[in-house]
């Protein structure tokens, strides 16, 4: 009799079915006519799983909207691009480019920031296995200081494209137009890692790759806690900077780092910024140093000091223009 069927064993057997629909159909067929309250709860449990699957499928369908738009324009190899590491005070910014098979559903794929580290690691493996191709690129802390974080993120994306083993004919990016690839169909969108399957996949690969770099960096430069906070400006990190000083991977153009560096410079704050301007070797570097000075030192220098530094800037600009740099 169905009333004597052990529900635990039936639930286990149902859980081994291929899909939630198959599991629910199996239970309904085995428990037809069974009026026990526990049976109703068990069926409800599997109905919720089916609803969850349907909702996830709907979400994944929506994530393929922009891939399908480019495909309708003739694109066959569409690369999604995203970066990780704009905000930290240390280390490179890392980008990934991912080309997925058309119509592929990657269950659980989402903006990497919404996922746990364990989920990102699992999906990183799945993406690498199922992608048509993927590539990683990065821009170093030094490059970030030279050209600013926005341009460095763009550079990392371009390098990720160059690392692809096949050439894409369409690009989807997270709010980052790529002028060097203007000959390709491309679409840049805000919050792209929540709107596109390919961009979301790229965000996961970039985040996992950068987090692994920070764990390695933690071993090279102990005491900062890079493995735990991944280079962000946490209280632990800021305290370590004050106590230990800076490591070679710190981004000198970022406010907490620059301010610490200036406060420890034996030349004083004015001398520090004067040296920053005079040590530049290109006009681009000088411009970036000037922007950093304007953004970071306004409250720590007198108007007289700022006026003198503007003179230093003008003199250095004339020198660099004279050497065509």
C-alpha cells in the first residue's frame, strides 16, 4: 500500500532523477492517493524546486539577450569582457574575455560580486571547460599609477582579447567601450555583469584570477592581510600600511597610499609632491601626477605651496615638450 511507502527512501530516489520535473512526476506517480500530511509536504518541497528551476531558466534566458542581438548582426564569436580590481589599493587590475557557445545556459552564473568565493571557484572551472575560448589580461600597479585606473582597466581588457586563442567578431563589455576594437560589433552596458551571460562569466574568471594573485602576494609580502581582504582599504590593511610601510605592489596614485607615502617622506609633503612632478618622464605621467596632486594634496598644502607646485608642473611640462615626450 502506498501509505506504507517509506518517504525518506522515496525522496532520495526522487533526488537522483535528472530534472526537478522528472523528480516531481516520479513522486506523484508513487504517492498517488496517499493522504498523509508528510506526503503533501514532500510534494510541495519538490514543486518549489521545480519553480526555482523555472525561475533560473527565465533568468538565464534574459542573460542571453545581448548575445542574441549581436548574433542577429552576423557575429559568431562574441566575447564578453569584465575586470576585477579597480578599487583595491594594491596589485594589478585583471580582465577576462570569454566566448561561450551560442545559447549555452550556465546555471548559477551571475555578477561575481553576488557569488560566494566557493561558488566562484566552482563556476570558474565550469566556464573554462565549456567556453569556446577565454583569455586573461592585466595592467600592473605601476601602469595604473601612470595612466589611471580607468585606462588601466581598458588596457587589461585589450590584453585579455589579445590572449584569446581565436579572434572575436563581437564584444560585450561592462561599461567600457574599446576604441581599439571599433571595427568589431560591440556593446558596452552599465551593470553588464548582471545583464549578459558572457560578461558575467568574464567577471567570474577575472575575480577568481585576481583573488589567487592576491593570495600569492600575501606570501610574498606578509603582514598586510592580502589573502583575506584582497588589497581593499580595510582597517587591517590601512593599519598595516602605517606600521610596515608600502610594498612594491601598492598603487601610489591611490589616496591612502599616496598620503601615507607623503607623510613618511623625509622631504615633507611639499618635497614629496615636488619630487613626484620632477621625476616624471613623459607628459602623460606628468598629467597623471598633476591630477593626483590636485585630488590628494589640496587639504594638506598651503595655497603658497600649491602655487609653487604649479610652477614646477609648468616647468616640467616645458622640459618634456622640448624632448618631444
